[in-house]
């Protein structure tokens, strides 16, 4: 991966974060506990690599914990994709850090689905730029083959396309999904770019933790 592409993702995230109006949606989040979050699906536990290169569980949750799981790749240049997710997650990270009753029970997980380029060192660099204030983990995998069961479990696809020169090039199909997962590995919400709103995620978190 070229350094310029990686820096570009971070620059886009910073630029988005500097415009608070762009981060707000045109609706009010519902009051926590005023609605239910039925189980959508369930996922298995998986072992990936932490930013220090050591094996780490993708979730690693206790019974009374929940996770917000996102998949990104550092070469992404779509402002409505990975950079948007990182900006919103950084805002969520700051909000969680200010609320002790949530900070110890919510884990943010950002995993790369491009392990060929997003090495642990690259994820450590990304972690440094994001400067987490709460429990925010940055993960990757040793290879795409080891990552494949995770992508299947979470429904993240990799597609091959023909580039303008006629060469078959592996590219990542860019569909932004961020998952809210409870301590039993059950998916309780999936946020796309239109609904990845910090206020909504916080309301969902409180709805699950304080029913």
C-alpha cells in the first residue's frame, strides 16, 4: 500500500471531523429504553492479530459487555465509507470516555479486511492517529485466508474486477457496515452510513445495557 493512500484516508477522516454539521443527521435519536433491539443474527468468536502483532479475540466480551464492530481498509478513499466510519467512531470513543457507566462495558473494535496491506504495524499507526480514549481495539489478520471465516460470518465481501488495462485486480467491495453485538455474540443492530449516528448508537447502547 502506498503511504499516500493511507494518509489520504486519515486526511479525509480529519476533514469530515472538522465539520460538525456533516456529522449530524436530520432526526432525533429515540430515548434509550423506549424501544427494543431484537436479535438480527449471531456471530462466532474469532482470533485475529492486535496492533502489536499478538493474537487477540475479535470480541473478547464478558457477559455484561457489548461491542461496536467496524471493518475498514486503510487504502479506502471513499469519503462515505471507511473515513466516515472512523470519524463517527472517534466521536463515539470520546463520548464513551466521558461516561464511566458505559466506558467499562463497551468495546470498540476496528478490524481491517485488507490484511495484505494493513499489517499490525499499519493498524498501530492508525490507532496512534485515532488516539483512543476508551476501549478501542485495532485488529488485522495474518492473511486473507485466515480472515475469510470472519468476512463470511459478518457478511463482508471481497470481489475481483477487471481494471481499465484489462488486468484482473482484487478490490474490496465497499459496503459500510458497523455491528452492535451483545455479550452472547448476538447482532442487535447494523449501521450503514446513513444511520451511523453517534446519538443513535449511544441510545442503542443504553437500551441494551440498561433495559
